[in-house]
C-alpha cells in the first residue's frame, strides 16, 4: 500500500524525506489539503511534492491523495487487506478474528495517540474540573461512551448529569443557575443531527461553555463555538458492521481526558475514590443483610 511505501522512506531526497515525515505524522490531514496548502505547511516546493507522488506510483497529487485515503481505510494482516467497515473475512476462524480486532484496536490507538491535541485536552480538563455541574450529552453509540464518562466523574466527586432520552437531554440545559459554574461535554460522531444543533443553541443561550468530542473532520459551526474540540480520526463509512474504530478512538480519548482531570487534583481525587469505594462496601453490606425488606418501609 502507498502509505507503507512512504514510511519506508527509501531512496528519497532530503526534501522528499521532509514531505514523507509530514505525511507520516498527519496522513488524514494531508488528504484534505490542496497542493498549495500542503506546500505551505510542509515548507517545500509544489514540484517536490509532485515528484514524490510520481515516485510512489501516483499520477499526481490528486491521485496520491486518493491512494492515501484508501490506505488509511484498511490495514494488512497475514498478507490480506483488511477494511475497517467489515474487517473479518467469510472464512475467518476464531483466532484470525481475534487477531484482526487486536490489530484494528492497536492501530486505532496508535493513530489516536499520534493525533492528540494536548493543548485542547488540557483546556477541556480545566473547564470540566472547575465546574460545579457538568452536563453530558450523547445519543446512539455516543450515549454509551457518555455514560461511561459520567460514571467516572461521579467516582471522583464531580457532579454531572446525563439523560438517556433525547427529549430530556434537550430540556435539561434550559434550567440553569447563575450561582453554579456549569460546563457541558457533547459527544457526537458526525455532528449532523438536529439534536446537536438544538443542544448547542441552548447551551450558548444559557452561556454554558461546552467541550465537543467528534470524529467529524469539519464540525462547523459547532467547533467554532466550543471552548475546546477533541477530534478523533475514523475512516469508517455508514456501511459498517460496527463502530470498532471510532468507539476505540473515542473511548481512549475520553480516558485521556479523564486522566488529565484526575491529575489536576490528584490527592483530592484519590481521597474521593477511597470514599466512593467505602460507600460501595457499606451499601453491599446493607443489601446483603438478612433484615426483611419491609422493615425499611
């Protein structure tokens, strides 16, 4: 695949090595650049870029971008090309299926790590950690990720609210208090639903800053209004057997955000975890007691 040829960097001039290094660090970003934009960001001539594209077997920069995009949407396993939408083959055995998902997860984690925006990550953590109340929004598969993050915040004593039903999600940000420091976390894969538009409108009306977590390359205009945007890359299409790549990427990103929040008040959060665990032990004792349930009525 063309991306593997780039990473090998064999028989390249200094300018071409510079171009290859840029592509290696920002492959998905390059797919969306014009030749002029790529030249400016890479600090090389357009002729050098075209020359490298042809050396890699492409007809030009446009053809190279197409081949690069195709490479990013698949990976190789045992000399077989694996596509992220339907990664398993019809005749795959149990071990091959397990190896496929291991490779897919590993590649996704590495890609997400390489593209982390640490400035945005820290800014998001500061906003959420300083809030008296964090409103969390997500629907569909994003709701599952939102629930996981919601539970993590509760463990360290950060008050957060998450409604599972769309109507309740849209209504809750209407009720605000000027005495509370509030913020919101909005998780949306595509950022193209009416619900996202409604929630952002309500958050802005209530002057509640929000963090946007998305896989959309252009989440306009929502990313313009967000206090911080945390983006993952995903080459999955709508025709897929599951959101393996985007789920893994977003869960890892949210874990990084949670870790950053935890580190900002490390000792306090450790104590909060201890108290949370102790309460669970106490509740376990209560529920396992032999006292008849009607005694508490």
